[in-house]
C-alpha cells in the first residue's frame, strides 16, 4: 500500500472522532435564551440601635432605639439569560437579574440628650428602606420529568440601598419635640447575594412558571445628615435582608 493511501486512511478516523466529539459537545451545551418576570412577598426585620453625636460644641448625643419589628417586604424584577443542557437530567440557567426590593417602613424611639440625661421625654421616628438590585443569577435544575424540575439557585452582585422619608413624631403622653429638619434621603452601594430553592413547572415549550423561596442579603443602608448637626455621623439601617416566597413567569 502506498504511503499516501496510508495517510488518508489514518486521517479518516481522526476526522470522525473530532466530528462525533463536536456533536456531543454541541448537544451537551445546546439550550435556549429566555426571559422572566419575578415577583415576591415576604418579611424582613431592619433596624439598628445606635448613639449619634450630632453636635460637638456643646456636645449633644441622641440615642436611636430601633423597634426591630418584622415588616412586610415585596419584590418585583426582570431577568434574562441562557439555559444550558449539562447532562440528560441537569440544566444550568445563567441570567442577569434586576429587581426592586422594598422592606417596608421602620420605626424606633429617639432619646434626646442621651449624654446628659436619660430621663428626657422621647419621641418616635420612622423611615422607608428599599434596595435596587443587579445580580448574576445561577440556577441548577434537575429534570425530574418533562413538566416538573426542582432547582437550587444563588446570585451575587450589587445593591443600591435607599433610605428615605425620615420623620419624627411626638409619642402619646410625651412632651418630646421632634427635630425641625429631618435627616436627608440617601442611597449607598453594597455587595448583595441571594440563595434559593424551588420548583419549575413547564407549561408548554415556550412558557414556564416557578415557585421558590429566596433569601436576599443587601448589605446596609444609611440616611443622609441634617443641617442641624455639625458632624458627619449617620443613622444606619443595620443589615438589609428579606425572606421571600417568589413566583416567576418564564418565556422563551
């Protein structure tokens, strides 16, 4: 047999192997683009008790005692990405997710002139807390059947936490006088992450619905200052987080 023919025969199996491998690789990662609308309801407990130095001359410290009540939380968001077929029974969804999470209104008690006396009449305060979230979302699905797929998920990204609408009010039976100019609204950035688990129900080839539990952590927030203070100390929210029951509508 001529050397040229031997070389040709040797190349044919190599081409076949590469072609089969390429087909397998293509099949393994074949998937589809999809989008989703997300909504969720749950609860959170936000608030931080702290002493604020408002004036240095004369020295004036107020104590802000958070109630730490459990508040109703709500989420609405959108996401879009790609779903990969990893194995016969596994899928991986990779998406970019944007959401708005409202934690509710949080309340507490102001104890004025805390550094001088702890017996002055207190007054109440309240503010609203919310987060604007932008995260990369990973979801691993187990193809239990063609209609039902349980999953676990995680996400990481950024949160822009906004505290707003700070106000003070006189408590019943108290003569405490609220400040005339409240703390300003303020937004600050923080690292955010989320964990979840749930089940995906495939309604048809292009439509699915998901039911899930999500825990979202968004760092902390803080209000702005008031012109009545000559320091830069700020009232903080403590850690912002929420436990949510979420429903998502997926379309592709």
